[in-house]
């Protein structure tokens, strides 16, 4: 039997050190997705079999909600109106497109994509000419949303799908060029950029494509050169300015980055109260003072605009601050994992985000995922001659926890080289040594752990386990008793303590 609770005690400190954001209170976002006509809310297939008169009546009701969505300045009210319009008339694709656009505008790309999925079945009822236009609109909308999330393969695929429908369309060429650049097809991106430059020099997008291609090539300075004086047009301004702000971060100009993140937010024209920001997130990048990354958090839970890395740290900080076993903690864990993933795909502080995600996975018990992230970061640091520190300690603990004790020792010793007074690392090392047949060395490591921290329940348990296996029943019972005093809710301790006491009496 092995001890199953390895506490990543420094995780909260690591996350909090990177971020000065206090968790924002939830606003009305859940209510925004509430249909105001629940009794009439039917799916597309159910509406499809209604009589023409019934369908027309539903469409008329949906139109009134659509007018409200188009006139309100309140983003939550707009979403609520569009949700209701879609529920009443799921056979009208334009309502679904509007809902997807509204969700994407406040940063909810997941729900935006779901709204587009719901649109697709209704496209077959449109006239042929309108159907072609709607399919083009659907492919472009999906392509942009996947690009926002850094899912280059999907974005590239949807851009190419749009090109099969209308290859000469301006927006299609724009999206194709950007996706080719980010996906690694630099030749294809440069060709599209040059073609637009030659035929329509006054268009801004050829410079956008060229800048993104230079960034993908690793030349942030040249990317900045192509983008800095470009004036984007609506409706692409918010995305363009976000890209330019990320380039400014890459070249080390936080002042310019803040300016363009602000332009990106302003281009969204969000309603009052949607983003009570910006929030400045502190980022430790090895300088004398931490940097600041602005984020605009919509409805207290979504990144509408600003630094993706800052948002990842803010979400992780909110996770760390949430109460144990609460719904809020689960929700913030999901948001932080998602935000870290977006940053990794955008190559925005990729190694730091992989490390942060690995520590978060370890905290929520996703051990295999945590090991994969931490292994990659630690391998890269070793190649540069850097130590693993806290990451090595957590990785060694995870290896113990998943039964790979033979591999845990080297990482735990590396962690101890950086922090020899960390009792929990000595405890983990003692467990690894005992489980690999070096009982006396393991007991010495556990003794060291308890000398450093007599209140460490894990060390008492692990030493009790070793003494139990060595048939030192009375000593094992004493250690289990102390472990139970420190961790009265741990389920593994009482049966072992009972057995140790019984065998000691015999």
C-alpha cells in the first residue's frame, strides 16, 4: 500500500506570486443564457414538423426578440434576447449567427462554436443562393473562432473550406493567409500577402498576414515593423490589435502592448458594466519589478480583451483563492486550464504556462496530465542547465503517486539541492527509497522530514508504513496515531492503525 496524499503546498504561493488579481464577483452571465420562452423552446427537428402557420407565428415572436438584441446596449440582455430568438425559431440561421457573434464578442468562444453547430442543420432549408452564402459565413465564423483559441489546424481547415465556396472573397483570403502563417505554411502566407499587395495595395490585411508570418518565423522585431503603422478596418480591428499587442509584448514594449490591447477592447464596443476593467495582472518576468498585463474580464469570468497570459494567471489566482470543493473552484480550474492551453498554442509565455498548468493539474488530481506538462518543462530546463526547483519536487511527488517510484528519486534529489530544508520533499524521497528497497536510507530521510516539520502528516504515515512492513508493530502504531491526529479524515490510516495495535498486542 502506498500513501496517496502528496500535498503540493507551494502551488498557491507559486500562482499567487505571478498575479495580483482578486477574483471578480460573478455578474449576470448565467442569466444571459436563460431562454425567456422556455415553454416554446424547441429544437430544429421539432420546429421543422410544425405547420407553416405555427412556424410563421414563432418567427414573428423571434423577430421581436431579435429587435431587442439589436437595440440594447446591455450585452447580457442581448445574449438573453438572442437565446430566446434561437429557441423560438431555430430554423432561421441568422439568429444563430447573431448569437455566435455576440458570445464571441464577450470572449465565450466555446458557446459561440456551439451556437454555430446548432445553425448548421437549418441551412438546408435555405434557397440555393442563400445556402451558399450561409455556408461561407459558417466556415468563416468557425475559422476565426478557432484561430482565437490558437487551434491552428481547425482554423486552417475552415479557412480552406471557405475558399472552396468562394476563393476570391476578401475575408476568405485574409483568413487563409493568417492561418497559413500561424500554422507554419510561411510560403503560402507570403504568397497570399504578396498577391493582395500587388492587386489591392490599399488593403491593410496583406501587412497583417506578413507580420503574423514574421512572428511565426521567430522575428518579432520584423513583425512589429509590418504591423505598427497599419490601420485595420472593422470588423477585424479587435483581432488585429490583439495580434499587434502580443507582438509588442514579444519585443519587450509593455507600454505599446497596453495601448494596442486597449484599442482591441475599444473595437469590441462592449456595453457598460460588461468589463469593469481593465484589471492589471502582475507578471514576474525576472526583472526588478513585476510587469503588468491588462485584461478586460467580461461578466467576471471571460477574457474579452487583453493579455492571454495575464488572463491565465488571473484565472489560476481565482482558482487558488476559491474555497475547497466549491463549484467556483471547479469552474476556475476549467477556465485556468483552458487559458493556459490557449497561451501555449499562441506561444505566449509557453513554458511558464505549461509549468503553471502542470502545477494546477497536480492540484486537482489530474496526475498523468500534470506529469506530461512538468516533464516537458523540466526537460527543457535541464537542456539549458537550469534546475527544476518546485517543479522537480512536484514532478517527483507525482511519480511517487502514480507508482513510478524508481524515476522519482532523481527529481526529488534535484529539488532538495535547491531547497534542503523542505520537509515534504524529504518525506517524498523517504517514500521513494523505501519502495525501491532501501529501507534504512528511506527511514533516515523520513526522520529528517519529521525533524524539520513534526506536523507533517505524510511523513508520519510513510514512516509508519515502513515500520508496519518491517513488523515493528508498536512503532508503526505510534506513527499512525500521530498521522491520524494530524489528518483525522484520511481513510487509509484507521485500518492500518487498528491492525498495527492488534499485532503489537499479540
